[in-house]
C-alpha cells in the first residue's frame, strides 16, 4: 500500500520525507496545528498584516494551512524560455504542458515545473497572465492579471480552502481562490479575475502544432527535482483528497478528472469517464455549440515518482463549433477528425490541417480540467454532461 509522505502532499519545499506512519511525529503535530481553521489559529494571520480581514466573502473557518509558509512554494516571476528543440532534451513527448495561445504566440508551461511552483506570472504581448496549477485539485487555470486598471502579481499563501490553493496578490495582499479566480479576503474580496483560454496537452502535440512555440524552461532561479513527482500515487481514482473538509459529492469518484466548460449563459461538467474511447463529442453549452476532442497519450504528473514513468490518461480539449457563421459537426475518421460539412481534417487543437478549411482555427472556450471533488465543492449545481 502506498504511504503518502508529508512531503508528498503539501509541505512544498520542506523535506519531510518519512512516511506519516513513521518517526516524524513532531512534524505531524506541527502540520495538524497549522491545519486548524484560521480564526482558531492567529499564527496563520501573522504573515498578513496588510490584509484587510474585515472584507471577506467566505467563512474563515474554512481556510487552513497546507504546510508551507507564505511563498514557501515560490512562484516563477521571470520565466525563461526554450524553443521546442531545446525543450525536447528534458521534456518527454507525452508530458503535459499548459498551452496558452495569444496574438499569434504559443507558449507551453510544463506541469513538471508548475507542480513545484504553482504560479507563473508572465506576459504574452500586451497580455499579462498568471498560469496557475493546484496539484491537490489537479486544477490548471490561466488568468488575466489586469484588474481595475492595475496589473497584479500573484504568489502562494500556503493556505488551502476545500483542498484548493489560496493565492494572494502582492499589490493588496488580498486572498484569491485559485480554481474559480475569485477574491475571498481583503480589498479584492468579491472581485473576479478574467480567465484566459488554455489547454493541457502533450509536449509532442504542442511541438507539432507550434514548431516556433516557446517553452518555459528549468532555469527558474530555484533548485528543484524537476521531472519528479512529490505527490506519488495521489490521483488514484478512489483516493481521498488531502485536507478536504466537508461532504464529498457522491455523483463522481473524488479524484476523477473532469472538464468544465463555461459560456456566457451556462456551464457544464464533462467527466472523463463519459469521454473515454469516444474521441469526439459535439454538444451545446447554453447558446454555444462546442466540440470536445479526447484521446489517450498524456502522462499523469500525480502518479509515479518520476513523471516519465507515470500512466497514461486522456488529453481533452474543447472549442467552439461555430466558424464563419456555420456550425460544424465533427466525427472521427480513422485516427483523425473531420467535419461533416466540408470534410476538412482537424487536429485536436482546433486547427484545420487539410481540406477546404485548411488554415482555419476554431475559437477557444473557457474551460478547465480538475478533480471532480474540487469543482463540485465550489460549483455543486453545475449541469453534468450525459452522453
């Protein structure tokens, strides 16, 4: 039976590497003390003298320490980049990266880096963004850092709410819920960040679609064992989430991966179990016609000690089906995808690669991939996709 170690769950950069059932009882007691609610533990508020705790949208009893102190998991503020050829020397083809495509520029943010940093503050052209990843919720979300005429920089608080990372902005020390991009404590309590479309895809797919793309490299300014997974075995579908308080939604296994899609007037949740082996799903989210592409071939970053040895999971991407006033319907054709209206061939990044629509690109949708327990904890009323 796999024993999750303290370092494997949320102590971040601290080196508590013995099993929980082992000899480090003092470390366990410290972790349990820190994990008490914020109001019951004034020590947790001490690093936040500039946070206005009179402004909040949550019950502070829901917030607890995940182990590391403020910025104990350091964000990457000045990312450096490799081209795809350079990155291929240290990234496996099936390793997952977060793709952000803006103003003709494609960038990849490898999860093997984000699992140790959780936030990358970056800028693509005129767009300042924060690329975020919470390993405990398997939640990757990209945000526009602009709000009220200011450009915000984000860091990690070391705190959790419903097992999800609580971020903070360095301009006001307000706290933010990562998975939904909402301010929960401080000057920006009640504010919402704009989500930027992104996808989790394999490095190989990124390289093929964007041979001129840029990849955040390992020159982060920090010494970390990149390529290793400090959360070994965490994403087993029957596992329980770490430091989650409350009732788990019984509709799905807690650690099942789900894709959330939002349109202007609706949102829907797509469990990966309903997408497995299907390949293509044509669907409707409110007034928006969407297509989901699914296939195996992506490595989990939360399985084995070395990411390259981890099991394969599904890679799922989603886009709008409307193109030039026409709603397309997609289907599998051998190992590829075609639309029924023109017979053009498409890749799973929404790019037409052959046929009369060659060169066209489907518009992105607002989406994210998470563990089921996490999204349902924050959005329990979301509509569930039924095949």
